[in-house]
């Protein structure tokens, strides 16, 4: 089995930037956010179940998920959030497993924003990598890249485990509180570490 690293972190911590650096190093990355977006595009596998659960009001004119409406609903109503997660998570997991089977790199990065909020990946990943920054940085970065208000960002953060809990569960931590080169240097360092760990795992099976 290929050595698999689960990459996670709070909203705005820099998961996408970190995963892109791993991609640049030739490592296969499976991003569950990308899978979720594909599932909720027009004719995506999640659209009909979402329509059945939430009615047409959550489907945009082009047949995709109306993300803004759904975001406003699920972050104000936990029952709706759980209902959506029960639709999406099994579909995301199924596609993630399919993509893992197609990968060829020495190890794999799986980006899972809600890694600790679901047990779906416990038997898949061998190591947990956290991208971390101060909570105020999370908020300011998310506001600057999106149309979300601070209140909306804090509502999203409230659905995730605390920063302290997240860090306690980490095998490795990247600190993303400086410029992009600082993050890249940490990725390169971890890349060599993961290559060695993956090789050790292969040798142990021989």
C-alpha cells in the first residue's frame, strides 16, 4: 500500500498553497474539496440527492449547488449541515479511494479539511500533517480571498475542532505565518522526510 499523508488545517491556514507545492515536487495530491466541487456541479452525482433532501431552492439555475444559499443554511442549522455531510462524505470517500488507486508517486497527499470531524480516513492515512497559523490570520486570509464576512468565517471555524485539539493530533506541523517561501521550505523538508518514510514502509514489506 502506498504511503499516504493526510493534510488538514483550519480554514485560511494555507492547505491549498501547501498541497500545490507538493504537486510541484511531483507528488500526487487528492483534494477532497475539489472532489466535493465536482460532485456538486451540474449533473454531479450529489445534485439529485441534494435536491431530494433540500428541494430545488438549493439548486442554482445552471443545475449546480447554490453554494451561497447552502453555506448560509448549514452554518446556521446543524441538522442541515449533518444532512448535507451525510450526502457528500460517502461520495467523496468513494472517489478518493478510486483516485488513490490511480496514483503513481512515491507517497500521496490527501487534503481533507474535516479530517478530524469524520472518521472516514482513519484506515487510509498513515500520517497527519497540519498547516497552522494564528486564528486572526485565518480570518483575515479567508475574508480577503472570498466574499465572506468575519461572522461567516467564525461560523465556519466553529464547526471545526479547535486549533489546540488539531495540533495535538498532528504528526507533523507546518507553520504558515510568514511569506510563501517560508511555507515552501517546510514542504521541501517534509517531502524528503516522507520519501524516506515511504521507502522504509516498502522495505518493511519486502
